[in-house]
């Protein structure tokens, strides 16, 4: 079972990072071509900025999941340095639970918003594409982040950095 979970984690990680790379590459390339078209040929691509904006929205939400998995979000680590190993584990689990609750609530309300936008048929201003596709980044990203928070929660009991902490040796002295 553990191998299946690790395999699933590996597949999701590859898909997330590939999606992020594709969004960055497509957005950068599209903006570059648009700048050339605008200033050299005097014929800008009308929808380029809109697509780039929506790619950035997806990039932020999927990138948040990668940041949770790799513990790359900003964190204040003063309290864990002064807590005992058991206190660190308890604090890490409490933070993970609070994050999980927030992400699940956010996912629920953002999913309701996606359904509402889809039902009214809102479209993007220039491309006239369905706007719900952009808003879909919120529930997808929050679900991915919630999955990663669960992984962090269960990984904390085996994580030497949380149990011992970066300054554990100096705290024991």
C-alpha cells in the first residue's frame, strides 16, 4: 500500500511540475511573441494578455500544491525551536489540521462559485471563452494543496527535522 501511495505521489508531482513548466513556457513565449508583434509589426495579438493572465492564475494555485509538498511556503519557525520534540510534532499536526480545514472550506465555496459562473454563462472579455475554466483553478488547486497537507500531516511522525528540529543539538546543551 505504501508503494502505491509513493507511486501516486510521484505521478501527481510529475504532472504538477509539468503543468507549471508548460504554463510558464506558454505564458513567456506568448508575451514575447506579442511584444514582437506589437512593436515590430504593429499588430498585437488581442488575446495574448488575457491568456497569460489566466495561465498565471492556474500557475499560482497548482504551484501552491508543489510549495506545500516541498515545504516551500513562508513559515515562522521561532515557536518550533523552543518546543520539545513532542511539542513540535503536536504543533506541526495542529497547523496541518488548520490548513486542511481552511483548504476544504475554500474548495467548497470556490466550487460553488465555479458552478454559479458556469450556470450564468459568463465568458472572458476578449476570447469569449467560458470564465468558469479560469475559476476552476481555485477548487483544483485547493484540493491538490489539501492532499499535500494530508501527506505532510502523516509524514510528520517520521520527519526527523520536525522531531529533532534544526537546532535540536544546541537546545539539548
